[in-house]
C-alpha cells in the first residue's frame, strides 16, 4: 500500500494492515499501538488495532533474530474504502474539508492521551517537530532553516504528525477515518494545522479557508500561533525538499529555489486566511 505498508487478506474477518518499521525502536511502535487503543476509547474515527497485542518483531531476511536486525511490525484492521471514483463525493457528503478541519480541532481538544513528544514525520525522526528539522538540516544545511518555525513554545495538544487528505479513508457511511498514526502524541497543535492548511492552500486557498473555518469551530488560536503560521507552513515543505536532496531526487540548488517559492506561497496562504484568524 506504501513503502513498508502491506495489506494482509484474511480468509475470515477483516483484512489487516501490517506497518513495518525498519530501524525504528520497539518502544516507539508500542507507543503507536497505545495511541490507537486510546483513540478507540475516545471513539475517534481512526484505524483500530487488529489484535490485543498488535506489535511483533520481523526478523531480517538472513534469518537472524538479533534485535539490531529485526523490524517492529504494527497490525491494524484494514479500513474498507469506497471505490476510488466515489472518494471525492463521499468526502464531500461527510462534511468535506470543513469537517476535516473540525476533526483536527476535535483531536486537539482531547485530554488524557499518551504524553509522548510528537509532531515529527516518522520517516525523518520521532519526537517533537524540532527533531524533524534538526535531522533535515543535516541533509541540506544550505537551506534557509532560520526562516521556518518548529512550533517550540506554542500551545500543545494531542496531535497527528501528518493530518492531511492522503491519510483519510473515505468509508461508505459516509465518513472519514484517519489512518497512519505513526509517531502521534503531544506536540504543538499549530504544527499539524499549518501543514494541513499548506497542503490544501497550495491547491486553492479556498480549500484552506474551509479547513480553517472548520477548525475554528473547535479551537481558538492564540496570537503567537497566528503570528507563527507562515513560518510553520514553510517548515514541512522544506523538510521534504531536504529529504529529496538526501535521496538523490533533487539538487540542493533546486531545493533552495523551491524553498524561496514555498516561503512566498506560505505567506500568500496566511494572508488569504487572515480574516478567519
């Protein structure tokens, strides 16, 4: 289904999803399972653990069982989507981007969840967004990292590091279920909101306005969050450019040009949202 994500078809009962985490600690993956169990207790629309003890170890292909060679695996129930041709209309019927923004606000209002530091994209780092930026800076030190904000010092909440449409499964009810809770926990709430606004605003600022309008029915942003929003929106795109540089998909000079353009786009999106803030 994605890199290191597999659908396991079952003869009986629901299919499963196996998320394999090479190089990620067993403790971190156990934390993912704890998050999913807690979200189920809150009745939040998220994927569910497939079995009571959903984390196991996958030995390396050479057959060794050493801790260093093994990868942790998390098993969740597969969320059955509507056919792809019906996805857009189903999401619209479930409340669309306004509802998605409200769902993120609902998540940020939940209390008593697992308290592990979160916000970072797990393909880069575990923990707070500052760790994500720190790791990405090593890949592409020439990028203007001083222009982005890692959310430090801003109000925190329970959050999902990648709360975007790509991680929404549209289901027949109609409803929207959020998947891929890898690395979820407590972090700056404006960090995840900013990336969602960026992802939708880059397509059309009217989409970002719908997201923000829904979010604001649940959460009132603090002045310091509003002020930091453009720099927050520019952070994850710069991290992604650094990741592309590190993996040979983009030259650093091209990443520099992209970062300059992204800064302009982030400010434009923030300006277009100003009356809603």
